[in-house]
């Protein structure tokens, strides 16, 4: 199965990081990508430019509006992503947890709904029962 994990971080924390520490973080992320390439899990990845470079597009009643900002004002901003191959969600989470910058970020893992397996008619995905969220052990 394919999974995407998105990396959210506080840009001001990264901006305040000493250059040597930031370079070590970047180097460890590059080494990690090479590691999951060798393991066969890697499909794609990229970092994103800072949130201040974002544009938000909305189309309402046929009218397009563009805002020069990220979608939401949040403490953490989307900084990058990986698309990986894993046997299940548990393996995908284990792979994502090894991403070195996770120590200064939040990682969200989601299954990819591949277009080749997407039904031609839309149906609402099943919801998890309330209180069924599992917390990852630390």
C-alpha cells in the first residue's frame, strides 16, 4: 500500500536553529531518504518552501479568490512530504517515526487512495467509532 506522511514544523524554531545544527538536520533527512530508497519503501519526497510563499485559492459560486498566505494560521506549517510503500499503517508509522527531523516536527501518516483503485462513484469513507483513536507509544 502507498502512504503519505506529511511533516509539520514551526518555521520560527527552524529559523532560530544554529546553522550547524540545521545543516546536521538536513543531512540526516537526506541520509534517511537514501536509507528508505535502499529498503524499497521510497516513492517520492520533497521539502516545501516557507509558508509565507504560499497562495490559497478558493472558488465559490464560480468566483476565484487568491490569498497570498497559507490556508490557515497555525503554529505548525507543512514543510514537506514523503510518499512511501508499506505493508500496512503500522509499518508506515514505524518508517515515518525514523525520520530524523521528527524530533522537531509533527508527522501525519495517511493511506493514499490510488486513482486506479478509486471507485467511479463516490461513497463516504467509514468513520472510526468515537474514542477509537490509538495513541502511539513513545
